[in-house]
C-alpha cells in the first residue's frame, strides 16, 4: 500500500471543504433552489473560512440570478399561453427580441 505525502492529503481536504455543491449551474429551477439552500446552510454554519464563504456567496449570487431568469422565462411563457386567442393553450417559442423588449 502506497501512502501519499501529507501535503497532498491536506490539499485534497482543503479542496473538499472549499468546493461547493453548486459548482455547476443546475439544469432546472428545482436544482438551482436546492443548491442555493445547501449553500445557505453551509454559510450559516459558520464553519467555513473567509475564502470558502466568499466562494459560496459568489456561487449563491449566480444561482439566484439563474433562478430569477428561469422564473422570468416561465412567466413570459405563461403570459403567452394566456394571451392566445380562441382559448387554446398552445405554447409559442420565445424569441430573443420579445425577451429583450420585456427586459427593458
């Protein structure tokens, strides 16, 4: 059995404690919300270093922005469904121009 040097082990442990579960943007709103809740729990624990807390905070801000964008997109889609005449509920694709107009 080969042992790794102690410095390599401590680097791995440091990376594990500072890595966050939200390193990648989740593919759906529920995943973003779940990742955000995990980050909040980690931040509230008070056990993170300043650097790890700042990393988690930055990732939390990114998750909030992503979740907000998803909600806005869903709101636009619902609005489009409700505005269609004849009572039919057929989704229509969002184009970039209609989204830009709604962002202003």
